[in-house]
C-alpha cells in the first residue's frame, strides 16, 4: 500500500483505507512478543513449518517485515493526515530497528540466527 500511486490520489486512498490499514496493524501488533517482534506461533504454522529449527519464536525475515511495516504505516498515516500516529510509528520503527540487529546478530560467528 505504501508504494501505491502518487500525488493527491495517494492521499485520498490513504484516507479512505485508513481503517483497514490500522486494523491490519492491530492484528500484526497482536502477535508481538516481549521484544515487540512478530511471533511465529499461534496463527498457523508461520515461516518455519517443521524440522530441526523448531521451536522458532521469530525469524529475522519475519521481524524485518514487521519493523518495515512500522515505517510504511508511518508514511501512510502522514498521507492520511494523522501526524500523531505517524510520529508514534516512526519512533517505534527507530526503536525496533537496532533491537532487531542486536537480537539476531551473533558476533562470534559473524552471522545471524533465529530466536
């Protein structure tokens, strides 16, 4: 949705669809763990469906998408004229991005992990 259209039409669509956008965000937020990362459980199989990686609480890819959704929704809120929401979501994005890097980076292995 964040990549949809340009100019005044984009503003109009954001205002018209704001309720649906916010509802989708509320659902995403309902899956958050204690770190504010989307959980990989409780609503279907999630990203990892089986095998030696289980149990996986969340993954880098899944967490990254959730955090990018904050940035995109902040922009959409701005386009919809909801500056207070836009500012709050932008702050959440800025807080979550470094937390993701800290949670998934394994310095001694110079690699990433699943939680």
